[in-house]
């Protein structure tokens, strides 16, 4: 009975996913079913719906529910320079090699896949600006930032962030790349234009090609193995030879050594190998079977001695066979990691040691696949308030036929050495800082003494100059009195003219404001010089948002490119053009028909005046 209910639940989930794909174009079929089902059920609980069929009925009747569901499924967790150690490695180790392999006159292409609300893409922009300089970055670097979440993309395009979002940034980066805009901070506009945001589904859409760097952090973990394989194939196609792939801490690129070279497994940075590699080689697993009961007494005794030696080894160690089963745990490992003899024979993934202090399952698979010893240095493990550090050695063990049989894992406690190194480093930095401060203070004192001596001499000279200046000032004062009388006369004339100008300006503003249609004045370069209230109410853009902006670069409901010919003809011929009827979308998202007329304007070096009116549906005659 339970199996029947489970089958009905799975069938209902698959039917709902198919409906989401067909109705809204969101294909979640490649996502892990456990996490996907959990998030959908959470949303169903929020709206008090019990079955997938009832929830589908709710989606068909409520368009707002789609947005709430997508926000629940598409978890947007990001920040500037998230995982600072990984970004430091990328900046200091990877970026110099990347720039060395790109010709000085070639464009540098970067893709941030799954960019969420944009912090990752802007982090990349700042990183390249720091490495290349702002001017060269504006000329050479192009960053594509994509996501499937339209709401997150809208937020990222604004480039606005709260003060709390910028707390993780160093103060010098905040000052160079952000400007305060009310209660928020906006990203530097010229560098913002080098970041191109767009909707992209990495499971379905064609990848961006010819990339030097591809960043996709903590996105692959939401997909099943089949979808991850397809995505990695797309990433391999997108990267240039020797291009770099930067993944998140929760992700691993396994069984793909033929196509990607490991730059840093700890920081999840990989480099595309030259050439078109085939699918990754995956050797068949070899199982180690226990021998029969006809062992001789000598073999049994040797095996017992071997087990005793391993158990007495000074470093904690354990062994995992090719099936992922624990086959050996020595005494120090049992003591250090709270293991018991009963854990022998259990799946390794069920033990805490498999993922803490470091993710070992993926490293075991890598060591087995590449048949080489791997080392992880300085892995941190916390036990309550205590912090321990271990160097971990993973050694693949081969059977007599040369195939992988097991992996031996050894933990070396380097806590004391790591703490001493940290303390020595801190003391050395303190000494260097103190020495620099002392040297700086001595130089300041010497400079101050010289400046004081020079100031005394200058004061004596200045005293004599002041006496002469006083005499000159008396003469100048008389001249200023005569000048003041002339200025008062001029000020009166200016005041009268200013009042006339104010009256004229108020009259013109009143005329433009009273016109219900949208009136826009463009100069000869098609930059916006006037934007009346009718235009603001029609398209939802305030005058201060569009002032001096190129009209054809504005993003609003009118298809501006279709008006370009109308404007160019008016500018070249100096005659009125139009009206032109166009379909458009007003500020509230409603589809309308709009007529556009263009008239020449003598001001602003030969500009034009655009008149935009919404055409109301006429009653049938």
C-alpha cells in the first residue's frame, strides 16, 4: 500500500514538472527529485494544498503562484567574493596565467552561469579591473551573467545593493567601485556596461562559446548525475583550449581527467585540456573477494600480524574498498574520530569522517580513477571549541591484475605545527608593522624639524610683505567701492532678466505638463533633453532617469528601434515625419497601440520633438 502511494506521488510530481515545462518553459526535469520535491511540497504547505493535482489546478487559476513557486525552487544564495580563499586563488594563481595566454589585442570572455542577483558577476568585473586596470578592462573584458530566474536578473541589472551586502568587501573596493545612491549603493556605471545579463537555462540553451573563464558555483549540485554530465559537456564545448572552469565548494568534477586538468581540487578550479577529448575513462570496479577457508596456518598468522601492525600504526588510518565499504580502521583512527570496530563493513558514506573535516568520497573516486596518491594539507576539523588540523594522504591500492582494489587513507595530526606557523606569521607581521611605523615616525620627525626651520624664515619675510600689502589694500579698497556701485546696477538688471526667464520657463513647463500625450525632445545625437509628465505616465520612466541618455538605448515599452528611421529622416530633411502606429506596452504592462510623430526642433543644434499618443479603441460605427 505504501509503495502504491509512493508511485502515485512520483507520478504526480512528474506530471507537475511536465506542466511547468509546457506552460512556462521552465524545465526542472533534470533537477534532483529529493530536493525538488521537498521545495514544491513546502510551497504546497504554504498554500494549504495536499496533492500535486490540486496544486496544478491552483497554478492554472493563479498566475501569481508561478512566481512564488519559482522563488521557492530557485534558491538565490550569493555574496561578493563568496569563499574568499577560492577567489584569492583565482586572482593570484589563475588570473596571471589566463592573461599570459591571451594576446594583448584579443577580447577576454567570461561567463558567470547561475549568477543569481549579480554579486558574482560584479566580483569578476572588480577582479579584472584590479588586475588589468580600469581602462584596459573596459576595452577588453566582456562578462556574460546568466540565470533562469527573471526576478533575480531584474535585481542584478540595477546594480543596487544595500550597505549590509557590501560589508564583506574591503573598504578600498567599496570606494572605487560603488557610489551611494540614497539608502543603497550602485555599481560603477562604466564597468557595469561590461557585464551583460540574460536569461539562460544551462540544461537546454546553447552555451556561450570561446570563453577564457567559466564560473558556475554551487549550481550543479541541484541537478542529477545525468543532467550534470550534459552540463559539463556544454561547459567543455564553451571553453577555449586552456580555458578555466571555476566550480563551487559543494561540487566536484570527477572522472573527467581526459578533458580537464586539476588546478586546485580544494578550490575547485580546473583547466580545459587541449584538443577534443572523448568521454572520460571509467574503469570497471574490481571487487576484492575473501579467500576460501583453506588458508594455511602460516598465511593466517601473517594476516593477523599485518592487522596488528596496521592497528598499532602511530597515525590514524582506515581503508575503503572499491565498493565504498570500510574494510579497516586502526586503533588511532577509532580513538581520534569516535569510530568502533562495528563500523568495519559499513558504507563509508554513512560515517562522519567521509565528509568532515573534508569531502573524502570525491577524492577517493579521483585517486582511484587517476591511480595516483592525493594529499590534502591542513584540513580543519572542529570538535566543540577545539580546532584540529590534519594532512590527509589517499593512496589507491591495486590488485594483482593492476585494477583498483581499495583506498588507504592516513591522517597526520599537524595541529601544533599549524598553530605555531600561524603564531610565527602573526608575530612576524606585528614586528614588520612596528618596524615600519618606527621608521615612518623617525622620518616624520626629521621632516617636521626642517619644515619648522623653514617656516620661521618664511614668517619673517611674510611680515615685511604684509606691511607693503596693507598699503596696497587701502588703495584697492577705494577701487572696490567704485566697482561695487557698478555691480549693484548690473545685479538689478540681472534680477529683472532672471524673473523674465523664470516666467518663460514656468510657462513652457506648464505647456508640456498640460499635454496628455508623451512629448520628448531629442538633440542631434538623439539624447533626451526633455521628458514631460505624459511620457513619464505612459512609459513609467521619470525625467531624471532618462536625462541626457541615448533615446534608443532606453529600456521601455515602445519598440524604439522602429522609430529610428522616423527620427533620422526628420533630422536630415528638417521636415515633420509620421505619424507611425506601433504596438507597445505601457508602464503597467498593458499592451497598447501608440502613434509617434516627429517634428524638427531648432534648439539643441537641430534636434527633434517626438509626440507619442496612446490610440484608444474606437467604438464600432
